[in-house]
């Protein structure tokens, strides 16, 4: 799903004329607070059960 985005990002990085390249990341959170039987979840955003 992300392969074309990844390839485009790499190509833009290779053709960058600057000395530095800043790569920002957007992190998505999935909250599973209502799913008490789910195993292996950690705590995110101040005690909410979920994954990042």
C-alpha cells in the first residue's frame, strides 16, 4: 500500500540539493479500551490501552 509513497520519498531525497533532509513522521494511535479480552496491548496517551 505504501510502496509507491516510499519510492517517491526516496527519489525526492536523492535529488535534494540541500545539505540536510528533514523527514517528519505522523504516528497513528489505535485505542482498544473497550476490548477487555485483547492480549498484549500497552498503554498509550496517559493510560489508554492500545497500540501505536
